[in-house]
């Protein structure tokens, strides 16, 4: 019997890959190897699908990069803002090769965008005209009044904006005339090249400083555990400014010779999947759950009632030939080629992952942070557990600091993917980077085989009067597992009369499910409260007394979320008097 853990065995099974240390090297390599292969499948204004090859992609990056150099932007901060698009992809790579790229969330208020631009000393911003216009309208707040605005859109509003297409033409003309400045750039893989502002779920905005080695090490590590085929088509849904989508949904397929297509918006997901026929989809648990619910709803409509009464075991009960037909139907509804969901940002309900797997839809969840470029752990082609965040990725170590009696403690990480530090925040950097280990602020435990289980955030832990720790995410999991609840947020509230901290929950009910539960009767507020009270009582029966939910309130609207669909644990979301 071998004493090797699964994590040890994994190290002998990694997919081999060719090393790259910077993104210029990566794009030059891909354009050479995959020259005429399709890098992007896109839609024009007439909704017609067209393609961009790897050679065309590299040429566009070089054209834009040459223009930026001629405008004096080498080694300067260059921001990118806007919806996911081919132009965003070209701009990101050109900016990080020529200078320092600053990806910015397009959903932010213009004041926040301007603040990030001022803090980072941005000299140029490329993006959708809608976002640029909002900045220009408030330009008095912008410290650098000479900022260069390059618009992705063929718009008529040209005041202070230069059209991206004209910029590319100018850059291409410079290259044709013998300008080789872009080709001659030598990228230092260890210097600051990507500056990401992140507030996460706790509201503390920080600038995360990443090098291209950070990013490239993560690309190679992921490729080592999840085989990306050249025939793969990645369906890009999540915002590209976030390092999860950027590294895994954009840069990884470019390294691998795969293709990328862009979702036109959340309401078009189903239509786009049928149009593009993707094989790989990056998503967050909420999106996976949404797909799961839609699939199960359609199955319940089409299958006899005797098979659908027990949803959890429905697939196993189907006769072999029916199961084959069902799996084929589900796959076709998602484009016909889908082979894997890559899931991050929060833990996945393992029952959902298990059921989808029975339908032939594989899902691999992982764990990461912006500060780690982003992936730290992941389930793999070789080993996976649907209830775990997975195993450490190649060249990355993690361990639990100060574990309690249950093995739960803070997750700390070491590896080439760990950030350089927080921008202009040396004290904050010193707090979380100690002896080469990054202190994540996340709580978790590791089993005997090296699998990581996330239990919550350090800042979210509820500590009772007698010193017991309660992890809100655990209780939220039980609440969210009930179809009568859409969303839940658990927090500790201290009562003045006895100085004890009690568990309280805010719950956003699933009114459609409750109506169905009540046999089609539209529920009153009191009826909703009674139904949810029964759910809470059921949850309390599954957990120790000290973890019991003592009070709950019904929300009449969804929780405010980050752009990766995590519930924000600050601001109005934390107010119980709703």
C-alpha cells in the first residue's frame, strides 16, 4: 500500500507544457504555432459570425502597441474598461506589453473609475464609449487632463475620443513603414505589469500588483491539471477585468491554441451557446445553479411523473435508453459540444455538480484570489471531489495556519503566482505577506489527501460568548440548499441585554417556488414568513444548538453583489432592519 497522498500522486500526472515567462513571449509563440487557427469567433453588427486567426490577433496587438509607444506610453499606466470583446483582449495584451495595464470594472460608478485612474496615474484609457463618456463628463475630477481616450465604438461622439479602428490603422501603417519598436520590447517577467483594483466582498479597495510571471505561472499550472484541447471553444461570460476570467477564460486558451467566443449578455446565454457550440464554460456557482434549474425544469416537463418525484435520484431511475436520450437532449440544449464547466468564486453545491455529472456535464471547481493570479487549488482531470475546492495546483503550496479542533484555520499560500504586493500600501502588504507566505483571510481545512475545503472568511466568523466559532457560510449553505430560498446572508448580532452574539439571517425567498409549494396560491407576506420559518426550523434541526438561527428577516429584493456574483458583506446588505 502506497503512503503517497493523492496530492503527491497528482504531481506525477501533470500534463506537459512548454514554459513561457511573459505574455509577449506567449502571444509570439501562439501566433507562430497556431498561425492560421481560429483564435476568436465573433459577431459583427449584423449578428453574423466571423473569425480572427492567431496571426491576425498578434498583428492587431502589435499595431495597437506600436501606436501606444509612439504616443509616449511605454512604461506608463494604461487602463482598459468595457464589456468582454475582442478589442478588450487586444488592448489588454498591448497595454501590458507596452506599459502597465489597469483593467477596470465597467459597472463601477464614474467617481470610482476616476479615483482608480488617479491613484494609478493612468495616462491612457481604452474602452466602450459609454464608459469613456462618463469619465469625460467628469474630467475636472481627473488629475491628468491630458489622458488619451481611445474608443472601441464607431460612435459619432468623438469629442476627446480617438476611434480604435483609426488607431489600429495608424499603428499598422507605422509597422509597414519599418517601425519595429514593439517587436524590440523586452518584457521583464518580474516587474509590475498588471494593476488590479479589487474590493471583493468586504469592501476594502486595494490595488493588487501582479507580474507577468505571476500570470504565466498560473496559466502553465492550470494547463498541467486541466487539459485544454486545440479544438476547444471557450465561452466567455464573466467580466474580463476580473483575473479569474482573464487568466483562465482568455489567456489560458490563447496559450493552448484553443478558441474564444463572447456571450452577448446574461439573457442571451442559452441562445449564444446554441449558436457558438462551446466546449468549455467558465462560471460562478449561481450561474451553474441557474443552468441546473433550467435543465431540471425542462426534464420534469418532458418525463413521466414517476421519474421526477425524487429530483436527487431522478437520473438513476431512468431506463438506460431513456437516460441516453435525456443526456443527448440536455447536451444539445447547451450547444452540443459542452464537455466541462470550470467553476470558481464560491463553493459549489455538490448535489448540483453530482446531478449534472450524471447527465454527462462535468464540472471542475477551484479556489483562488486576485492576489494569486488567481488559482491556488483545483479539481483536475485526474482527481476530483465535488464537495472540495480541489488539490494544490503545480508549483503552489498551501497550508492551514493555527487550525482549531476541527482542523479549520486560515489558508496561507506560497508560489510563483503570489502577487508582488498591494499598490502603495506597504503596511497592508506586510500584514499578509510573511516569510513568502500569502495570508488569504479565508478559512478552510485540508484532508489527509490534500483536498482543500473552504469554510468561510476570517472577517465573517461569528464568535460566541464562550469562544465557539460559527462560520456563516456553513449555515448559508443549508439555507440555500432549499429551493424555497433564493439567497441568504448570515451574520452575528450582539444583544445588549446579555452581551451574547446570536446568529441572524436575511433571506430573499423564491416566491415562484413558494407559490408552487402552496399548490398555485400566490402567497401573502405572512404565508411567506411561515414557510421560511419552517425552513429555518429544519436547518436548525441539522446543526448544533449554538449555531441555531435565532432571528431572520425576509428581504423583498436581491442582495447587492460583486461582478462575480458574490454577495457583498458590507453596506446595506448587512442591515437587518429591512
